[in-house]
C-alpha cells in the first residue's frame, strides 16, 4: 500500500501561473523519495501541497487510506499526521530542547509522563540522548537540526517531509548528517519525501528520484536509472551536466556542422553526452582545446571546446591544462528526437 498517493495533482495560482500540473506519484511505505529540479520547477510547491500549506486546484492527495486534498477538500496540516523539517530549524529559544521536542505532544494533550518517555526515546533515536534540559542556543547547527528532526518524529508521523532540511549546514557537517539521516530513516522504516537543490544529495539518499521541470514530472526512477538512462536532454543536463548538441542522425551518424559522431536514432534532435562517457585519447578522436581544467577528488572536471561545442569531461588520471590541444572519444551518447 502506498503511504502517499498523488493523482493528477495540479495547482494554479490566482494570477494564472502554474505551480504544478498533472503530477502522478505513489510513495510506498518506508520509501525515501527525493524531489529535485531547477528553481521554479515545482518541487517545493509539491511538497507544501502534500503538507497542506497549499490547496490543489486539480487532482487529489491521499495519505494512507485517507484523501486529504482534492478540489473540494483540504485537510489542515495539523490533521494530516505528517512530520516536517525546514531549512531553518526554527526552534523556540525560550524552550529547552525537551520542551521544543515535546510541543506536538503538548498540542495533542499527551500525559506528561508519557511525553517525557517519548521525548527521551526520540532524542536517543537522533543521537542526542539526555539533552532534554539543554538550551538550544548552546547546541551546534547540526545538533539543532537533529532537535528539529526529533520534534518532527516524536508524534510518530505517517510520513516525514524535508524541505531543504540540510542545505543551511556547512558541507562536512551536511555530508555526515546525510549518512545519519539515511541510517535513521531505514532503521525506523520511515516514509520520506525530501526536497533538495543538491543533486548529489538527492542521488545519495533516495530510493527514487523525481525530477521536476516547469511544474511537471520529467522523470521518476532510481538514482541509477535517472543518471544512466535519462529520459530527456533536460534530465541529462540537469542531473549529470551532459553536453547537449543539436543536429541530425542519418545512417547511424550524428551531424552538427563539422562535428560527426556515431549515434543511434534518426532525424533531427539533440545528442546528450555525459561527462563520464567522454575520454581523452592520443589520436583518432574529435579535436579540441582545453578551456577549463579543475581538480576533483574523484576525477578532474575538464571542458574542451571543439568548434562551437563545449564538451564537459570527467577525467581520471593525468589532467590536461588550459590551452592544451587534445582529442576526445565519445563512448556513449543519448539521442532525443525533436
């Protein structure tokens, strides 16, 4: 059974602009789904509609067996039994850690002794045991975000919604919390919908990635699927920094001006080439000149200009320098007919 079922969801603002359109998505119990896309793609609008902060103008949302939103109905956020963590942890400075975490239980009028046990249990779960009496201002940024996570989890929500929840943290801390968050959600079998602008984070954390563009779904798949088999030139460029070239395929040869490459397909369209599918060779390739060469821990990020095309390459081993004349071999490409 799906924990969250989204059926033909649409949201049009009063000014006529479209927030999301025709969204279909089933999130299974215990599944971690990441929503990614450029600014204005609809990822935050979708999450906030699921949360209940926005009301759809078409379609429906069900959480478990309960329809919580459609064109005639919008259940208030507090009645949807969802946990939510924002980019800014938004802890109350006048409340201790324990009282911050217990706030949802206080609203639900849970008995004091039961509240204390639930708070202690969830602080243990997020790696902050025994900090009930601490002032939030004495905690690090990562600890405060864990308190916000504990507050979202303390009332046993049906699903956890994360709105750029890690993006305000410094990179080393963010990387560590990614690992901890994934381990925690797996251990607790939590259903998670996570909005992030960080492509690496989405691919690392999610069971499935939903790529949005212009308020619609561009592709849904496992991280491996969306990277290795992009459904469109947009997905290839957005997720993998693919080089896109417009041209025509005839007889297994793609032609764009003087550039010719082997390709599968026919007719006019766009060729997408991932950086990892280009290698620098001694000879027999496409000639070009290095215009950018950046060091990377796993591979160098090199841009080679050939004619009017800038090829972005992932280079392992010796890295050419700016100004070097090189030759490129395309190992694989994706052709998207126009």
